C-alpha cells in the first residue's frame, strides 16, 4: 500500500490507473486517424476540402507542375490527381503539392 499525506493507494488500484492512462494514450492517435480517414472515400483519394484544394495556383506552385498531377488531353483541360478525388485544374493547388523537379 502506497501512502502519501493521508492518501493511500493499493498496488492493484495503481496498476488499474496505469492501464487506463496507457490505454487512453494509445487510443488517442487512433481516434485522430479515424477522423482523418473520414475524408478519404473508397477510391483511396482525399476529398478536395481535406487537402485545401483551390482552383488557382499558390504563387508559382500549380497542379500542372505537381508530381501527383495526371494531365488531361490538352495542357488547359482538367486532369486528375493520384491523391485528390475528382477533376483537377492544371492551375489549381492543394497541400499535397509536390514539385515535379
């Protein structure tokens, strides 16, 4: 039995509290991951709001020069992305942007 200034704690109770705290600490990242994966449809691609997609470039960074962009039939036509679901503008940008060079 552990006693600190009038507070006593049995070994069993201490181990129970330790197990509860450890379980909560291990579960928190899983809950955060579950919240993130809600934005990913069955196709495995993220929804545009989840990656802050915009249909205009961020400075000199644009989908047309991103490693994840799959171009359309012409340089100006809509394309696709390996990360983001839906049609993607070559002039767009999102947080998944990776420079091709």
